[in-house]
C-alpha cells in the first residue's frame, strides 16, 4: 500500500502489539492486491505462517490481525519445537470476488522480495491451489499440492493435533484421555472442524456442531447422521451437559460474553486467538474450565508445512503432531506448579525457548 493512514501507523506502533521485526505493506494496483506481511520473530529461524484472505472493513483491522496472528505464530512454532519464527500475511478483500491468478502471482513476488525471511502457507480464504500459484514466484511457499512437490491440505494434521490436545485435556480433567460418551460441541466444521468431528465420532463422543455455512453442516450430517446440529454458537456454548467446547472458526471465542455462560469443562479447538483480550484466561480458570492453549493444540498444520521444506513425510509429521498430547499435559503441569492459567504457562515456555535461541 503506498498510502499509509495515520490509523495504520497507530496500529503498527501500539505498545501491546509491539516487538515485531518487520511489517510490509504491499500493493499492486494492476491486480488489485492489498496485503500485509508481518514478521514477528526470526529468533528460531525464518518466520513461518499462513496467508489469510479476508474482507477486512479497514486497513487498520487488517494490520492488527496480521500483527496478532504473526505473534501467535512465534509462540506456536516455538511450542511445536520447530526451527522457525513467527510470521503471517493477510490479503484484504473478499476472495470470492477478487482472488485471481494475477493477484496471487503479485503476492508471491512480495513474498520473494523478503528473501526467505518469511515462509508462507494456507490459512482462512486460501487453499492448496492458491499456494501452487504463489509458489511460481518464489521458493518460500509451502502447503502446495503433492503434484507440485507439496504436502497438500494441512487441515488433516491440524485436526489430529487438536484431537491430541483434547485427549490430554480429558486426561487432566477426568483422568482418562478417551472422549467416549463425552458431549463435545464443535463450532465451525469447515477446513479443520470436519476432520475433528471424524476423530471424535471414531472415539465414541456425542458430537454437536454449528456453522454459519449451511453447506458445511450438510456435509457433516451426510457423512455422520448421528451428529446433532444446533442453531448457532451461542446455543452451543449454553448447552446443558456439554463437556468440551471446540471453537474452530475465527478468533475471540472466549470473551466477556461467552465465558460466564459457558457450560463446558474443557475448551480445546482449532481457532487462532481464542482469548479475546488479556485477562480472559484468568476468567476461564476462575470458573474451573480447562483451557488448552490454541496455538499449542492447533500446531499440527504448521508441523506439516514446515516438514514440506525438507521433503514431506506424512508419517514423520503425524508422529511429531502426536506429541501435542504430551506438550499439552506439560503445560497443565507447569500451570499447576506456577499457580497460573495454562495460557500463561504456555507463553512462559515458548518465551524461554525464544530467549535461549536469541542468546545462542
């Protein structure tokens, strides 16, 4: 973007969003591309994170999302044991209306201009086929199709990792990792949520789902007719007897409105940035709810795309993603020892790893 508003600059330099190494505002007038690439940290290695394509209301909103998401990727990659820092990109606009090959190629050239400091992949609004196009302009694109040397859809291992985190949460809360007979509510059954439902059904859970997209719900019910559909997320979180709430759509699921009425004992889902603001994690803990930090349990996808850079091996990735179970339990143990919420415990562990890497 050639014209940076005062609001965008204010967002970039807010103290609570600080610490980023680099933020690139991208504009290609010919294709209509407007994008933000945010690199939070390269302490552990090149920044790795997906590209979100979303119709943000303002540039300020887009920048804020890129900053938040990239910071989250630093922590996610650190907790996943990857030699990558955190980065994220957002493309402004409705992908159904403006996504073109020309635009994706232009975006790929901006990624190339960073010379490997940022490695991109899929996120909300972008898919494997899009990454194949972006990769034509640079060699720092993952999440490509197998036909183009990639690993394909990372949603499979993302869901698997969330399921492992949920099993660990059940072990911590009830002394048994099985979800059999537990009532689990999944909000958002799109790219990741529908794979998570598959794991839950196989494990014998009673599954409730909701999604704003009717086609996503229909796909689930056609495959798993035993699944119960509820009207909306507000209805889901208030459901009597709900054991686990799995937010798998956009962020901010745990906020001042939802936490007081949440009936579930466990929150464990695929959505990024589930805590709407600082302090919510304490509200959750004060209610006796076990929160599995989102960036820990949803790291299966980033484990997969990182592996793609070294020659993808699915079984190797799945074995690494299965360790999310142990990592989640370790976070709960640290939280109990330190007397802090699990989200704070995860942050401490991730920050320690990044600090050690900087010293090295």
